[in-house]
């Protein structure tokens, strides 16, 4: 499990205790009370590894109200965002 350490617009940095980071394009689940009252209501996609214990993510919804101590959970599958899809020829 990770924790949010910085939020700048749609960019969310998440730190982990171990050096085992989620892969690029992996979806992380966060809870943002300004969206609604459900848990894990905000998906962020890992876009970059920032050293041994931190990843930079792009949010798929509103980050207003997200605080820097919010815990994150890793979704078992890769994100299904259209821009992450590739055609059968790899392009």
C-alpha cells in the first residue's frame, strides 16, 4: 500500500515503503471525499517511477480535496484507459 505525498492538479505522487513499485500504466485506487462518499472512488494511473520508493500518476477524475496523507491501493490489472491501448501491430 502506498500513500499520497503530493497533488498538483491531475498529477499525484504516491510513495511506497518498499522498493517494489507498481508497473507503469497500473491503476491505483484512492479515496477522494470531494467526489462522493464511496471508498476507492478515484483511479490514478502510474505514469513514471520517481526513484526507488515513489511513482508519479495521472488522475482520471477530480483531485480537488485530495490530501497528501491519503492511502492508495494497487488494482491488480493494468489501467484500461484508451490512450494506454495499443493496436494489434503494436502502434
